[in-house]
């Protein structure tokens, strides 16, 4: 307690003990996206404008399906971490907790929806 500044003592603000973990997860997911995004674009960009049967056949192969699945998983996980940081910075009180839970549900729901859609197209 003696090492605290007067302002910190008055406001009662201390370490949340989760900032480093959150920053580390965000950094790792962004580095993973540096590899996954070009891989995804390389495998999926040629499919733009093709008929559905060609896209279905292409996504039936392992590499395009895997790169799309990784993009969905890591992309939405990184989105969840980023939007949580924005909410923590700009929303106060109970709305903060509710917003974080809602956005986590939305991001995981969209991730699951994308994976289910990919499975239906690929299989």
C-alpha cells in the first residue's frame, strides 16, 4: 500500500491482472493472421465470380477448406479480443459487462455459423 500514489489510493484503482494476457493473446492472433490472410486470399481469391459448383469443388479440397476455417476461427477470435478492448475503453458500468458478453456471443456465433456453412459447402 505504501508504494501507491495518492491518486491511486483515492480512486481505488489497481491492477486487473489480465492486461498482459489480453495483450499477448491479441499479439499472437495478429501474427497468426499475418500468415493466414495471404494463405486464405491465395486459395479463395481465384474462386470469385466462379459458378457455385466450381466453388464447391474447390472448397472440397483440403487446403482451401483449411485456410478458410483458420481464417474464420482466428479472425473472429481476434475480433472478439479487439472489440472487448474497445468496449472496456469506452463503455462504463453494467453496460460494459453486458456488451462484452453480447459481443463474445456474436463473435463465437458468427464463427460457428461460418464453420457450419463451410462444412455444408465443402461436404
